[in-house]
């Protein structure tokens, strides 16, 4: 399961990389766990390392 931490800068990189549109905007972005396929594309594009796998 992927999770976005407080280090999120809300830059939008992860939204563009998600193939299933599981990421939502906000002060800190969030991942819809029902849509997420744990592909890791968002992890690779996050410039701050704010996306982690639990």
C-alpha cells in the first residue's frame, strides 16, 4: 500500500505519473487505496521522497 507523507509539496508530479488516477490533490496529496495498483510510478517521480510503501 502506497502512502503520501507530510513531506509532500503538492507539486503534481505523482498525479501525472499515476496510470489509474488514484491520487487526489490537496495540501498534502492522497492516494485512493481502492484504485491504487502499487505500481510504484508515483514513488519514482516524487522529488521529495514523500511517497512510501507501508
